[in-house]
C-alpha cells in the first residue's frame, strides 16, 4: 500500500477493477478465493471485494477538501504543538484513511504505541465533520476522553477554514442525538449503556479507540460496538496490538470495519501455532522458513486493504530520533539467586496447594509466589482455612511449617524487591531521573510500594528552612499569576510551598535566594533535574504543569483543584491535598484502584489518574511511579521519564509492549535529553520467575516480525517445557527475518 490509496478510490474517482488489481495485486480478491458470478455492477465499479459492504448509504467525501494534508510543513510549529517529522507521516496516513472511508466501509489503524494514532484519527474526524457528517468517538475512560478533547482542539487548525472549531467537540455522556458537522466524545461504558437502552443515533463516522478491548465475542463492549457500528456509515478502529489476537478475534474486529472473513489469516495463525507447538525439529529448515514467509505474505496481502500499521523501528531516521533510542541491551537489574531456604518455602507452598486446592484441578503455580512475600502469606492463610474446614490434619501441619518458613524470611524485603529498590535509588539519586514501575497485580504493587517507601531515602527537609516559606509563596505567586483562575492555582502553590517540594527545588537551585525577586529570577534561569537547555526552566515547567491542571478541556482536574481549595486546612498542617506524600518528603507514588482489606501504602493514590499523569509528566512530583496495567494503555508518561521496570509480567507480550509505549513516545525525555530509553526485566534467579522472564524476552524479539502473532505466555507450561523446546520456531523466525520485515512494510500508508 505504498501508493497511499485504497482499492477502488483514486483522487475521488472510481477506478476499474483491473486497474485496482494492477496497482494493488490481489486486493480485489483479498477476502475471498473466487469472485462470485453475477455480482452487482456497482460492486465491480467500486472495486469492492466480494462480501464487502457496498457504498449505498449516501456517505460522500470530497478529496479536494483534504488537499491541505499534502502540506504538513505549513501546520507544524511551536504555536500548534505539531512537529514536522511525525506530522508528514500522520498527514499521509490520514489521507489514506480518508480515501478508504470514501471508497469502502472502514479501516483499522494499528500503528505502534506512541506513534500518534490519536492525532491521525483527530485529523480524520475533522475532515469528515467538516463535510457535514457527524462523528462519534468512544475511548476507554474519562481520562482518555479529556486527552482526546485536547488533541481534537490542537488538530482543528488545519481545517479551520473548512469550519473546524473546538467548540464543536462535545464531551457529553449518553447523547442520543448527533449533530452534523460536530464531534461527540464518549467512553466505552457509554457505548454499553447506549446499547442497553437501544439508543444511539447513527453516526457518519464511528471511531473506537483501543478497539482490541472489543475482541471477545461475548463481551458487553463487543456487542455494544457492533450495534453502533451497524448503524454507523463508516467505522475507524484504533489499536496498537491487533495482530496478537486469535484469528477468530482478529476477524471479528475487522468485521466491524466491514471486512468479510478471510482464510489466509487463519492459515497464517495455524502456521504460527504449528511452529510453537511442535516439539519435533524438521530437518529441512529452509523449507520451514519459506513456508512461514509465504503464509505471512498471504496474510499481509489480505490485511492490506483494511489495515494500516507503522513501527517505530521502520520510521525514517529523522523521525525515529523524536522517540528516543533504545539501549542496545535491556537495563540489567541483578537479583541474587534464591537461597535453599527460599526454594524450600516455594516447594512447601507448592505442596500445600496440591493438598488443599482452592478449586479442583487448579494449578499449583502462581507467578506472584516468586516475586513477593504477601501473595505467599495470603495463599498460606487461605490454604490453612480450607484445611481447617476439611479437618485435614496433614494439610494443617504443612500450613504451619510453611508459615514458619515464611516468617523467618519476611524480616527482610523480598530479594527481587530489594534489588529493584537499589537500582531505583541509583537512578533517582545520582542521575536525578524518574522511574516508572509496572506490576500486574495490586497486591504485588502494594508490597513493592511499601518497600520503596521504606528503603528510598526521603528528601532532606532542612531545619530551619534555607528559604522562608513566605519567600517561596511570593515567588510562585508571581510566576503562576492567573487572574481568571487564581483560586484554582492556590492548591498548586500550596503544594509547591510544602517542605518536600521546597527541598526538591532547592536541590536544583543549589543556592536559592531568600529574596522573592531574586528567587523568581533563579527559577526563570535554572533548569530542573540537570535538564538540557531544550527542556526549559523550572518556572516554565511550573507554568506548563498549571496549564495542564487548569485546562478547560479537563473539567475533572479543575473540579479536583476546586475541591482542594475548599478543603483548605490541610496545608496548615504541613500537608497538601495532592496525591502521594512528596510534600512530606516521600519520593514514590502508587496509582491504582484500591482493593478492600488492609491498610493501603502511605503514598497510594486511588482516584482518577489525571493528576498523577500531570505530576509525573513534570519535573516536580514523584521520582518513582508504581502502577498497575490501569496505566498501560493510551496515556503519556514520557515527558520526564526514560526508565521503565517490568517488575511483574502480564502473561501477554501485548501488555508488555503497551507498557513500553508509555515512555517511548514522540517528544520523549530520552529524545530531549539525548539519552536512551531503558527497559528492565528483573528476574528472581533460580526460580520460575527467571524462566518466565526469559521466555517473554524470546516472544518480544519475534513479536514485531510475526505481526504480533506470538502465542500468549503460559507461565506453567513454559516452565514445564524442556530446554530447547522452542528451538525450531526460533530458528525459523530468524531465517525468515528479512522476508517478514518486507511483508510488514506493505501495511504502511
């Protein structure tokens, strides 16, 4: 698809099927092995594949109205916040999508995480809305809804002369009536509510962000999106990880965009399954390589009319620099091998789970048992309770011995947590950088957060303060003067004047002045965290943080600041109402939905993530953010962070790549600072945890080459597999590497 036009559409004119076949070989036959006799003439004129939905709904787009998308350089610049290198590709992708929407049914945009799918879709939305069609966009949650509103406002400028206006973007919940020329933003929950009520007006264009969430046939979201897609005239789906789905799920996703079933996708999936499941190594390796490459090429040919996909590694060098370079090797965090005492505990627990399983046939192994003491303690308590209910004396005795072994080890942090805490301390202390840590389970995240709270050195709070509190307040009030929103800025100033923040900023200034006017001058000149000149001054960073928190398109954050201002008295006690405990000297923050039972860690924030994202994306705020996969999709965490630790792996390599996309994005801190992005996959040596991490590394290496067609990681089966069990698959993928890369490139716009 290098030509940039979809089958059946060329500069706004229909083209003959023969011309389509010449330019896009196999496109007209992509989803069916043979043309059915007697097909309607309009299908042949439109160049549609048999089985695809013909354009009979009156949806019309004039290609002349998006000629401006040929001139990205005219719209790039600091005043728009649009950068020239990615914008040229994004404009090109938007053109291709519009051509496909004009000439067919729908499309799926599957660019890597961080490549700006939101910007591309915003451009498409405005191009459609400016031609009199209504647009409805469904996003996962309210946090992303606010982000979409900001992006739509930013991307309105190129289409301003055609009527684009940010005032035409509405963030209203459960709106049944769509207005021509307007854009409506809603959440995935709204889609389910609309479907349950049988409501939801027909949209000219339906856009679904993170569309892979609608992959499961029986899910409520899937049924809701399907109902809305059937009423919409055109559908655009966005996801960074469509190829990781099972073939049936991928086909159901493509069906939302109007694509009929395709045997070639299933054949490719079957070939991948054979490679990863067959234990025997066939003697003819070249034949296996050719077989895999041919299956991939056939699958790409079938996907090309419907799917667009770009990878960061395949971008031109000038644009790739905007995302930051990857370290040649993963960031190594050495974890000492498990001791005999620790292995004995794990074996005892394994035996206990076998004696009194929670459910019949339940597997004994849980990856959490190898990376934290709390999951082990919880499992022992529940097993002891089951043993008591069954009056099983053997299991009760075994539970008591397991508890005794655990108590002897819990006097010290878990070895993996201790190693991660040491690595984090080095990065945040010596290098003054931020670190993002992902866990899969909340209990594991809570234990790690407590460990970091206890082991990371707190910010030094000078006694007495080197700079009087009155001087700090006068300086920040001068820098953050907002005549119309000053009542909302007060909580931010309170936070910046708290002991912890004063200590943090004093560390950047070295010798801050006690005179407010001179202190303002220092804050305007000095840069935070040893940042390069391009990062701007401390004062500029504070104003940028205020801009984000007070953005009119983020009403939830403004409401939070308003509530903080009304609560008021907290700062008088030396603490503010901002998330975490940085105002008291803590340097770590946790962000996930709180679960019932037990006391949460001191620095856990369980509310909406908007304010956490704003703080972590500024030089102020926490040095370390511990998060669950609640923050692994669709959010930016890259402005001041280039270090990411996968403390606990999700079984799917898709989730791992989604996490990586939080820090390797356009305008990342790695790119601004000229340093590399660093990912860490620490493993508890000598346990199943190390095996799981090793297998995940193999899957990630093959993920992009195989269009994401890597089987989901099964920790138990992988651990039980003999060494070299995937030897054949690894060699086949390596041998087909170049053919697979060339095939993947055909999905680019």
